């Protein structure tokens, strides 16, 4: 798994929570370009991707990630509720959305189980 978020505190908290639940976090990225490079290098099977990044829109990053050969599954996240993004979440190539406040290993597993 690759965790992509511009806030180091959230990346650390998400990593700890997910590793404790048995996920293997192979890397972290703080912005969209770094995420794209990390995904090419690390080849994660899952990317937890913040929608609001400093350099690129998370929806654009998601589209680029899932257009790669053998693409990772992507789960979008944000401190905002999914309703704030209208139909963009449903129209994206992501497995789904989990708000940062509701991020748990169980919530992620429910989406990943849909793979």
C-alpha cells in the first residue's frame, strides 16, 4: 500500500493504523507527482489517495494511476465528506471513498474486498 497525503501527521497515523491491522505500507508520498513516481517504483497493489494535494488534483492522480499497466486499486480520502465532491467520486476509477475521520482498517477492507 502507498499512502498519499500532504500532511505528514496524517500519513504517519494512517500508516500506523493500517500496519497494525496487517496492511503492508510500502511507501508514502506528499504530493501527486511523488505519488506517481512512487507507484511506478514500488508497485503497490493499493493506494490510499488524498483528493486535495498541493500540486495535482487527487482525481487526476487516480486517473493516471489506474491507466498504468497492472494498475493499483485506489481508495480516495479527504477531510471533507464525499458529498463535497458531487459525482466526481462515483465517476472516478477509484474503488471508493473513505473520509479521514472514518478511516479504519475495516472500512478500507470493505472497499478492497470489492476488488
